[in-house]
C-alpha cells in the first residue's frame, strides 16, 4: 500500500556515506562495513539505512548508502562524513509492506511525477523506517524525491 504526500522535507544530520558502483547483492556486506567504521570511530548508529540510486553504469548501480550516526567522524578512503542531507519540497511515498516490493512504490511516485508534470530535483532516497524480518509485510520504507516548486 502506498500513500503519496506532497511538500515534505527530508532532513538528516551526522551521516556516514558510501558511494560507488556496486551490485545490489553487495549492499548487506557494505552495510556491515559501514557498521564497523561507525564502531571504530566511537560513534553509534541512530536509525535505519538510506539508499539512493544515482544511475547505472557498466552493469553496476551507482549507489549511495547513508547511515545516520550520533556524532561527527573523520572521512576515510571509502567512507565520507556528511553533516546534513536535506531535500525540500519533496514527494514522500510511504511504503508499508515487503521491502522487496518498495520498487513498486518508487514506480508509483514516478508515475505521480509524470502525471502532475513535476520536475524532479533529486534522485529517490529510500529511508528504512522499520524492517520486520518475521512479518515483512509490516515493514516501512519512506521514499523521498525532491521536485521543483517552480510553475512554468
């Protein structure tokens, strides 16, 4: 089930970020590596992972993975610290259901954008709110896409 809400803001602070060309199957291993970096830096994870797909190149996805943490940390060769991620005037697609079906919510958002002739200003940011392994249909993922406020 998808609910779409207009004029939303996604604002997160203190994030560890990885961006690179990867296969989707690599995400769990990368998440574990990010967890290790967080621990080694003396920080703590604050909430679920955020995923943004920036493109597809050479058979791999250009993906950014972000995890909110509780404090500022130093950059490494593979991971960067981001003070803030902020997307204003966003459409929010609230996905409640199996995480494997979140792409359907993304397609609904893209259709909504097309139907309403909106101009996207960002890629989609998938924010994991709750994953329920025992009952995946009760999982929650919010998907944000910034759109232009201009009327042309």
